[in-house]
């Protein structure tokens, strides 16, 4: 009898385990020739659908199911193409939550052109309404819609969108992404490049929504208002993002704010036209620890060429944006940059979406220290009377190391110690406390690298 009971218990446990993990359905297969057929056959929750490489000409709807839909070989090998169907490529309109997952596809061809011009369909690439799915590692490209060419999040939709690319999408409102009416999306490690938001929001348009946008790049997007991002009645939180070479025909090449109060931290706005950030009188952008071309009032903001290493916005070793951000504003869960490298590698977090490798050569660290001092002089945080004395010590350390003598480290360290002493003596007199603390921190790091 005991063996029978034990056997029954084992069968029950196996059944429960099977139910908990769900089944895996494969596309294409004898049972499911299309992705939608597999979705229709999947259980309401827990199942997974694995899609083989190829192009699938269809539009899909998750129909409220908490399932994981993923590609076997990734987004470069697997495409869902709705060209000519006149539909959103992917739809979540049945209250889907975070357990509804879309991973590893190229999403293209959503939308339909109507006679006389214009495009219909909300959310050409993906349409979420009253739904908050998880979207990872996807490319949204060549989709068109009246609202949200790449993706529309509408009516309290709060999707989590990670490691996605939005490129070559078009929308009358919101070329890459449109967050509308209480849709507070979480967008991390995403690229918005060369999207067209005809009237507003080339890269992203937020309307009465407060998304959290982190580690993202907005490059070469276009819209009448807000080439990179347009905000209306919205207060997004934008952290460690890079806005470059975005364009608009009216106001706000980088960002446009109308009755909006965005929080912008550790960001770079450079090369956008016209205006990096444009606030109407009813808006206030809280910008701190950011590099804004032309300058912007706020704590530790700078106005200096970021020295991009490439069109994406990675930083050259001498960039003034390195070690210039605020660690306190980096979310605890954010451990990597847009490239997947450790988010903080130097003295503190860098501005922008990419973290530069920590300098190992003291010569590079000294060059950055000199650049920092010159910048603080330009910002008025160091009196010009003090500038020469500080730079003399920095240049002496640099020249000593340049000789390449075996014993050059010690005199270089002595120059850094003398610099620290001078800064400490002039704090609150000819140098502000914040600038003094930053110089002392950098000088101590150089001393440590030299073996002191």
C-alpha cells in the first residue's frame, strides 16, 4: 500500500511540475504552420512557442495569453512581416501582463496606406492597449501608422521594452514609439535611429504618460516638434541617454516639452537642431549632470564637446563626459551600459548611454584631470587666478611621466599631492566645494595608479 501511495504522489508531483513549466510548441511544425496557430493552441499561461529562423508573413495577437514567444536563432534570422496586411504586426489588447513575452524577432511591414495619402493602424509594429507585455531583443523597422510607427502603448499600457532597436519607422505622431494616456513604459538599452514622427516625436512621443527611459540612444530622428523626443502633459524620467543629430522643423531638435516636466540625468544632448531641449513656458525640464550643447542651468551640467568616438555616441578617452555623471541617479538594477559593459568603470558613472573603459594609464587620467579643471574654470567654479597654479602642477606631472624615466612615478605623485594641498587651501575661496572634491578624487586616483 505504501508503494502505491508513493507512486501516486510521484505521478501527482510530475503532473504539477509539467503544469508549472508549461509545454513548448514549435513553429513551423506539422501541428503549427504559423505563429498565430501556435498562439491559438497554447494554454492560457505557462506555454512557450519557439520559432525557427525564417520570415513569417502574418500579423499576430496574443489574445490575453501569458506565454513566451521567442525565436530560436534571434532577431537577425527571424522576421514577422505584415506587409500588405494592413494590420499591426503584433497586438496585445486583452490585458496582457509581464508574463506575456515577445523575444528575438524583427518586426516589420505593419500599417496600410489609404487612398489620398496617410497611413492607418495604431502601432504599426506593435499595438498595446490596456496591456503591459515584456518585449526583449527585437528590431522594429519599416512600420507605419498614424500613432506609433514602431510601437504604440495606449490606455494605461506599461510594457517593459529592453534591448530593442527602433529604426526607419514612420508615424504621424511618434515615429519610433508613442506612449499615450497613462502608459508608463520602462524602456532600457534601446536604440531609436532614423525614425520619422511627422508631426511630433521622431524617436518617441509621450502624451499624458511618464515612461522611464534608461541607457538609450536617440540618433538622426525627425519630427516637426521634438526630433528625438516630444513630451505633452508628461514627465518622463530619462537617465544615461544620448540624443545626437536629431532634427525638427519647428521646436526641440533633441527634446520638446509642452506642459511637461521631464527629469533628465547623466545625459548628452549634442548636435541636435534646432535647440537641444525646448521648453514652452508651461514646462520645466529638471536637467542635472548632463552635457547640453549651448549650456543648461542645473547641477553639474556642462557644455563641452563630448568627443564621440562614433555615430552611435561612444566616447573617446579624452571625453569630458567620462566620470562626470551622478552615481546616485543610476538605478540599482542598472549594472551595464548599452553595449553590455559594466555601467560604472571609472571614478563614477559616465554621461550618456555608453560607459568608457576605466583608464589604466596615468597619462590618460592626468589628461582628463586637466580637461576637467579647464571646464570648471569656464563654468566659473574655479577662479581664473587659481587656474595657472593648478595647471602648472598637472602639466609638471604629465611632463615627468612623458620622459619615461624608471623613477618618474614619485615626482608625478608629489605634483598630485601638491595639487591636492592647493585645492584644499582654496576651497570655498577660489574653488567651489563640488569642484574641489572632484579634483581631489581624481588626483588621489592618479596617485593610486602610480603606486602611491
